[in-house]
C-alpha cells in the first residue's frame, strides 16, 4: 500500500511539472481619438480580433503560437481607410507578453516580451 501511494505521488509530480504550455498574452489598445473597426491580428497559423475598438479602449487575447512568421495588424479607421502594418516575428513556442498600440496617423507600436 505504501509503494502504491509513493508511486501515485511521484506520478502526480511528473504529470504536474510537464503541463506547461506556452502562450502569448496580447493587449491591443486604440490610442487614437477616433474609433477603429474590423481590427484583426494575424499570427502564425491563426488570427484574432474585434469588430470595433473605441478611443482608449483595450482588447485582451491569449493565444498559442504554432509555426513561425510575422505578426500583422489590419484595421479600418473612422474615415473608412484600411491599414495593414507588419509586426515582429514569432516562432513556435514563443511565450510572454505582447502589447500592440494603434497610434494616430496609422502607425502601430509593438512591445514584445517573449521567451523562446
């Protein structure tokens, strides 16, 4: 009985230590004075986004990177102009934080804190 309990304890420790999965916590901010719409962030193997983002609003999303490639941000401004801006590169297993800020004049600030 004692060996059974010890085996279960060791098994649990091995199982719990092997359960880490790499994710990127993304924060998308509209730092302009006008609303933006059709906001999409493309990353290797998938994308996420929101229908609209009010001035000063923040959108959070968590994703897992599968594959390698560059980020890309697409959105439509209040004057109905479409924008596309390429971002930093991600590789499979990247994890950490990502801040994306839509700035006045159609520019984008990217701040990444990844471990690979």
